[in-house]
C-alpha cells in the first residue's frame, strides 16, 4: 500500500484540490483509496459533496460526541466507487488535544499505529494536510512514506517551501522511510513570466521530483461548489488532463511518462 501525504506549509496552494482529484482519479483506475482529511477546515467532504457523520476524530479515539464507543470501520465514509474518506473539520481541534494528552512515547505515532488496513484492502492512503505544524501533522508524516508537495506558481511561493523543508527534515529524523517524491507546480499560468521563473527555479533545485505543472484552470475552482471532482465536472478541461498525467506518473512510481 502506498501512503502519500499532500503537504505544504502554506494555505491556498492546491493541496485539497490535488488530494481530492488524485484520490478520485486513482479510484477510477480501479485502485482502492482512502482519503484522510487532516485539516480543521474539513474541505475534503465539501469538495466531494459529502456530509459524513463521523471522521478522523472518531476513528482515532473510538468515541462519539456522546462518549459512546464507535467501531473504527463505522467512521470511514464511502464516497465513490473505490473511494472512502475519513472526514476532518473542527473536531480535529479536539483530536489534537487528545493526542497531546497521550504518553510522550506514543503521541507522535498514534495515527501510524491505528491506520493499518487489512492486507489487500487498500492500495492508496492519501492525506490532505493542514498548512500548520502540530502534533497531528507529525502523526501524518509518521504514517506516510511519500510526500507530494504542491507549490503555487503565483505569489511568493518559494517562501513556504523553506519552512516546509525544515519540518520535513525533522520528521525524517523520526521516520527515515519518509521521502519527498513529488513537487507539484500548481496554478501555472503560461502567460505570466512569474510562473515560468518559479518553475525554472524549482527545476534547478529539484530535478527528479518536479512534476509537470497543473495549469491555472477555472474549472478546477468551480468543481468543488458542485461537490464534484474535475473528472465529474469537466473531464475535458485542462485541469482534468493535468491531473490525469500526474496520476499516471504516480501509478508509475514517479517515473515520467513520455
Ligand atoms: N489549478 C488551479 N486552477 C485554478 N484554481 C485552483 C487550482 N488549484 C486550486 N484552485 C483553487 O484555489 C483555491 C485553493 O485551493 P485548495 O486546494 O483549497 O488549496 P489548499 O488546500 O492548499 O489550501 C480553491 O478555491 C481551489 O478551488
Ligand atoms: Mg486544503
């Protein structure tokens, strides 16, 4: 099973857009995917037009709001064929408190310990991360082994990257299996010089990891308001082509398709 964290220390760079479309694209290819929303904003369910009754909080603590026991399997919400979600949202604030109260030795690895699907049940675990760095983010990076880092080709995007690499290095000390596998340029606007400049800089620093860019595409920003992925909302749009290409690359374990 592949375990991919979509992470970057900056909001609004396309993390959720990438996590949702990647997860649905893989599921459409017949892969069994669990998408875990690790952000208090709880955007994953909204992007998919879902309202799951339970989520990651209940999954980890095995408790409902009223304190009653709930089995883990009942906290996982089926969303599409081959695609399940573990909802995030505001309850994750409580989850962080709960994690903070666990004994120091296990605090950072609770998620990794609990999120172990039965053999053959899942092909991909995808984590949609929050931009912040806290006990939950550390837990995700202990549970994942590949990192996909979206970088917006607009604004001062390389700033967030430096901070993020500091985080990543400290996580790698605790989880030596964790590899930065994909750097995904997002919101690429081929008409602007700025987009090309940042893209070229990225290519200089990171050769192997830099993926073909996801272009700025208005369909990608419209789809969530209909609770649809790009493959449902506008399968012929540039955004769908770009994500299809990324999915092929990921299915080929990072090897570029020519
Ligand atoms: N390639 C893109 N082209 C146009 N809009 C995009 C693109 N990627 C994301 N967006 C839009 O930008 C906003 C931020 O994206 P989001 O995925 O929520 O970022 P993050 O999860 O990093 O905060 C959303 O409104 C989303 O619909
Ligand atoms: Mg997000």
